[in-house]
């Protein structure tokens, strides 16, 4: 099975909708590992993450995540718990959203998306 057979075909899938910010590191039937880099001032186009994931933060930066209507869902500058370099966080699947780097440092994250278990 090729890598392309694993990845969702939704046009909003992160790799298809925003390839300039997401890079595939590994994919198999169980997981998909992505590297995400967002430079200061950049906004990642509308995209989704279809599976729950562990995000390992290499460089947190400051960001604003907006839903498909443009409404702010998360503003890291006012969030109760700020992300720190070297931490890992769990996330459920993410519906369509954009992510804007509103800080002065790059955002750099590696995510391990957990795919649904395949029945034999």
C-alpha cells in the first residue's frame, strides 16, 4: 500500500490544503507523522486534522486559531495554559481551521496522528 492510500482525500486535509506548512515524515496504517512550520506573520490556509494526535512542541510561538467562519477559537496570548518548548499535548481531531503565527518566532511542531484501528 502506498503512502497516498493512507491519507484522507478530503480537500481540507492538512497535506492537501496547506502543503507549504505541513510535511509528511511517516505514514502507515496506524499513524501519520507530520512536521508543521509556520513563520512569524504567516497564516496557514483552512485545513483539518482528521485524527486525534499528540503534538510535540519544538518551538511554540504565539498563534490565533480561527474556525471556518473566521471566529477565534484559540488565542495563545490569552490562553490559560501556554505551550512550552519540549512539551507534548493531546488533541482531538480538529475541524476546519486556520492558524496565524502572531508572534515573532517560528512555530515548529511534530504531530503523531492516531488513525482508527483497521479491522482484519
